[in-house]
């Protein structure tokens, strides 16, 4: 009977070691996954900041272009007021025709 009990004890010890190894592996996987998620979060935040700056720069450039175009239009109206008035009347007339339909 002594050999059977010793065999059972050895088997239980092996199972305990295997269970401990599995717990350690699970903990390492959990830690690694958390580290990877943290790194991914930082990367995404950095990309979002860069995209925000790029969009801000594009909006500034568009605003500057719009200001330039408005300035050029004002200059044209000052240089040729009658021609500008005629163009405005023509555009209004065409718009009125289109909206009437």
C-alpha cells in the first residue's frame, strides 16, 4: 500500500506544479496583454493629436485662402464697379429663373 500512496502523492505534486505553471503563464499573458493595450492606447492618442494638428493647419490655410479671395473680389469691385454690378444683376436674374421652376 505504501507504493500506491507514494505514487498518488507524486501524481498530486505533478498536478500542483502543472497548475502553478498554468497560473504563472496566465499571469504573464495578462500582463503582456495589458502592456500591449497601454502601448496601443498611447500610439492612438499620438495619432489623434497629429491628426488634430493637421486638420487645424488645413483649416488655417483654407481661412487664409478665403480671405485672399475675398480681398481680390473687393479689389475687382473697386476697380470696375459697373461691371461688378452687371455681373451681380445677371447672377441674380439667372438664380431667380432657376428658383422659379
